[in-house]
C-alpha cells in the first residue's frame, strides 16, 4: 500500500518469505470470536471483541485482495460455523453472537433443521451453530508469496536472508543494522515496522521498547484429498477445533492444539528450533474432529506439522505506534493471517500521516502498563 502511494519500502526478512507462521498456518479467515476468546467466559469474550473493527475490515479486504493486488490468491468466503453440542455451549454461542452483532458482524444462530440444510456433513451431536456468512479460508502456502510479488510490482524492495541486528534512532531517523552473507550494513529510514511474529518482543528490545507477546507452538494435520465435503470453516464452542477443506480437496484439521516449544537451558524459548509434536494433541484434535465429522474416520491423514505464533494476554492484537519511539510501529498477535490486510491498512495510514479509520487505542503495546 505504501509503495503504491509512491513511498520507498524495504522488507528485510532473515529467512525466506512465508517460511514461518505466515506459510504454515491453517488459513482460516476468522471473523467470529474464536474458542480461545470465549473459553474464559463472557467478559473475556467482550474484551476480545474490541478487535472486531479490524476483523470487519479484514473481511472486506480479503474479498478484494486478489483484485487489489492483481495476483491469483485463493480466497473463499463461503461461511463459517461455530458449533455447539450441548445447552451450555448453545448459551455461550448465543451470548457471543449478541456481542459480535453489537459490533456489526453478520452472524446468527441456526438450529439443527438449518444445519441439516446447509451442513448435513456434521454429526447429529451438533445441535446448533453460529453462522457467519463472510468467514472462510485462504491458502497460506500461496497468499504470502502472492502479496510479496504484488509489493515488488508496486516498487517495494525485498531483501531475504538478511537479519536486523540493531535498531537505533538518531538525527530524527531510524538506523537499522542488517547482516547477510554479503556482510553488515546500516540502512536509514523515516519509519520502521516490526512485524516479526514470535521474534517481535526481541526486536522491540533492540530499541528498548516493551512489546509483550506470548509465544505459542501449535500443530496442524491434513488429510489426503477427498471430493467436496465441507464448504464451511468449522469451529467448536466447547473446545479447540477448526476444520476446513482446501480447494484441492485436502481437509485441514487444527484449532489451537499445542506443540512443545523448545527452550534453552535458561528457560527462554528457542524459536530457531522446531517445536515438538505432541501425541496427546494429535489424538485429541483427531478425536474431536471425528466426533463432529464422523466421515473423517475413513479419510487417511497425510501429514502433521508444527509452527509458532504469538498471542497476548487479552487476546487482542498488538498493532500501532510503539510508545516513545517516533516513527516506529508494530503489528503482531492473534490471528494475524486473517488480520494481516487490516494491519497493513492501518499501518500504511499511520506512516502516511493519516488517521486510520479504526481506533487503535485498545491495541497499543503499553495498554497493560496503563491498566
Ligand atoms: C499452526 C498455526 C496455525 C495458525 N492458524 C491460523 C489461522 O487459521 N488463521 C489466522 O488468522 N492465523 C493463524 N495462525 C496465526 C498466524 O499464522 C500468524 O499470526 C501470522 O502468520 C503472523 O505473521 P507474521 O508475519 O507476524 O509472522 P511470521 O510469519 O512468523 O513472520 C515473521 C518473520 O520475521 C522474520 N524475522 C524475525 N526476526 C528477524 C530479524 N531480526 N530480522 C529480519 N527478519 C526477522 C522471520 O524470519 C519471519 O519470517 C496460525 C499460526 C500457527 C503457527
């Protein structure tokens, strides 16, 4: 967006584009509150719903994205269902839906008769669901590279295999020291954005800023290709589950089941090491998926994988200006695959000196100090 407006943009990436969370996530486009946002009750859900303006913006931006960036990005917004198997879950879904609707999300409760009509593939155990017509999926393997190509076409530069090792501000500009196989050099910029996933807190430390994030290692599983079965993004109101079918027919099973982060001797997480896949997560996720989609018990799994991502304690993203660091911005936290286009929009506005349409106060990194 900035490059399109004539700004000079350089993306510095230590590894390869899409090598980390952005290329290994489930590709769910979440606009409803997720299980991790409602599992601690209605008040926690109400707090997490403060991110709804970013989700509503993302719903629009994802549908426009292929045209906006002139690239073939696989985006399908064929609706999402958060399902309930008992009356407690139905009540929670009703309250959740009410909160979401108060923010303007198109989402409503449907009963078993309607489930039979639009989602007959779901087990009889499912008694109700919240249906959000704009939810859906995108292909995480191809979306990032497509956006990178669009950025290059708009005039941005991308330097991969290049690590930011120092961030300092003097003379009214940011000085960024980067290291690559060619050696070390210093770049200078009016504005910088830290969008470094689980490494965000460490990059913040380079400039003396506290950017609090909680790292999470998660696992995903994918089945072999099968004929069209699930048109929706399916989530559960009573546990960690997301289910969807990719365009090529594979069914992706996830929803936030943990993998084990590898830690150094001092207890600090080692994000360079691959997290350990946990058998308990593998079986727990599969059990839950088969319970609500019995057909899955006959479909072979072909692969499971792990990845790392960040959340925050209030489940809201960390996005906007970095306090006391003029010209420095951050974007991370939560379902940042879904929210990526909204993050890009608000940051492009801020960098261009415009007031973003969304009030970012609730997402400021220093909100925990203010509370
Ligand atoms: C298994 C899994 C499933 C998920 N499912 C979903 C989902 O369905 N929907 C959803 O919305 N979100 C999902 N997420 C979350 C989502 O993937 C992340 O929030 C999002 O991809 C984060 O994007 P990012 O660009 O901030 O981080 P990343 O994609 O991790 O990119 C950060 C980049 O910063 C680079 N970097 C780090 N340090 C430096 C440095 N010093 N110098 C230069 N570069 C550096 C890294 O090399 C990395 O490439 C999932 C995450 C996981 C792990």
